[in-house]
């Protein structure tokens, strides 16, 4: 029997409200935060929306601002292995005891609200992060938006700097069926008086530019207003030439994948905006922060026989980027994919991109979360696939099929990435 602790009781409480699902809208979060004393009011920093790259951009910004000696709080989602990953203060995630105490306080506040304002689990987690942020009295809060932007619970924040990393098709049941519709949702994180940054292009950029103009927010477009030149170093990471404080800067980050060049430049541009708004950030902090950035579960290479590449790509655009980056790393190896996905994902399009990896075999599995697709349902999307309902068995099967000189690619879901990384640590 598992031992009951304050942390396990907190996670059980979140599980107990999971039936509320995803409910777009800010009214419940605002009501909950008001009971808690409106801890979000007065916070400043960067609010990061976008389809892909949000977490990487947050991690780079947090690392740079921390390297500059600023007091920082980073709020990201989802977590890989522990809810404590979602609240990081000065580079260190909070303890399980701290998380449990926060959730107890938030749950008590929620119990005072009427039924129509009862928050979802995600909204309670947002409130907990903002409550802890206010108590840390940070110089900079770096907050990742969850789903979309306009109606995501994090959009109660106006931190002064708003980012839309990029826009692609994802969460269409909530955000719309076109890139333009999704861009409108994400652009809504940009508010009057903000400085905005984006690396989006095409029709999405037109939408973001129009919204920024309408609210009077100066917009910096990465690759248009800021140069980006990335050199992919494979497993050694990536080198990026861009600008900071109006001067060229050459950076290295241990993040794997060519696509990280735009993410790094976006983060550096945001830090330049923070500098112009008064934050004490210099070029040395930018270099040190990039060089020390860590972001697990994204193109993470785990050495072994066979080695394992863990990437949480969970939409078609993310899968395409992973495949292009992974092909060079895995050239000449027998590749076996361990795949899982959530029920609300465009699995057909994801697998169409995944085929470009040229995997010899695929093992389909299902992480231990309620939203995970059943293995039989997923297997139908493949011409041929092995099925293992339990992730540990799926991982063992994939390693066996790959052989000592092959490689396993774990992808399709951040939940799968987290569960595999936990297994690899045991």
C-alpha cells in the first residue's frame, strides 16, 4: 500500500477534480485569485504563448535572468514527473511539502466559491503558482501559457512582456480549425502597454501584428527585426548568432535540435526587452544563461545500449521538427519508436510526420493518465505496430527490438516522456 503524504494527498485532490476537464474562461481563475488576495496583481516578467517551443523559451529566459542575479520564478506546464516542476524559484523547483501546502490553501479558497465558479485542476495549479510567485517577491516571473491564450487561466496576468513563439494546428477543438483562428487566440496574451515578441510567420504573423497594433504594443519579430543564424551541433547543442542590446552576440546552448535557434533568439530578444524596461541584464548574463539552460524531455539523449532519444513532440509541427533533427543524430542506426498520444491530438497527422524518421519498428503504449489514447485505437494508425498497454513493458520491448547498436525514440506525448525518464532513473 502506498504511503499517504501531504504531496500524494494534494495530487489525489487534483485527480478528484479532473472530471471538470478543460473549461476555457478566466472568470473562475479570477474569482479564486480574489479569494486568495489577488496575488497576481503587480507581478512583472514574461508571458509565453505559442504552439511549440514555449517551454524551451521559458527555460532560456529563466536561466538568463537567473544568471543576471535577478530573483526569478518560472511557471511551466505540464510537468514530466512531479507537479513541483511547475514552480521553479531561482532555478530550484519547490519542494513537495511546499506544493502540498499551496494546494491545501488553494483548495480551501475554492471551497468558498459557488458551484458555477468551481475551478478546474489546471486553474487551481495556476492559482498556486501565482500565489507562490507573489510570496517569492521576484524581479521576473516567466509564465508559460497552457492552452491557447485568450481564455487560458494564465491570461489573468499582465506581466509587461508577451511572447507568441509560433503558431501551428493544435487543440483545434478549443482554438479553431485554422492557423489564423488559433493565432487570434494566442495573440490575445498581448495587452495594452506590453512589449511583444514573436517568431511566427505567414498568416499567423499578420494576425499577431494586427493585434499588437490594435492594443498599442510594440512588436519585435524574430528573423525580421532580429537576425538569427543557427548552427546545429548535434548532441553537443546549438550555436546561435543573434543580437542583444543592439550588438551581435554569439551564443551556445546545450539544447538539441536546429529548431532551438529560433527559440533561443526569441528568449534573448525578450531579455533585451526586459533590459530596456529596467532589468539589469547584460551580454555576459545572456551568454552564461544560454550555456547553462536545461530543459528535460525535449530531444533528451539518454546514453545506453541502445541509447534512447526522448522528445515530447505532441502535435504535427513539433513532430516534424523532431524528425528532421533526429535523422542526423540517428543516421545509420536501427530505429525503434515508442509512441503514445492523448485522445485530443491529431494522431493521423503526427504519424504522417513520424514516418519520415524511417523507423524499423513501432511500439505503441499508453501512459498512466486519464486522457491517454488506448493502444488498440492508436495501433490502427500504423501499418504495423506492437502494442504494450504498460509503458515499462513498451520500453523493454522497444529496447529489445532496437538491439544494442540501434536506438529508441520516445515521442508523441510529454506524459510518455516523463514516465519513461522516471523508469530510466530506477
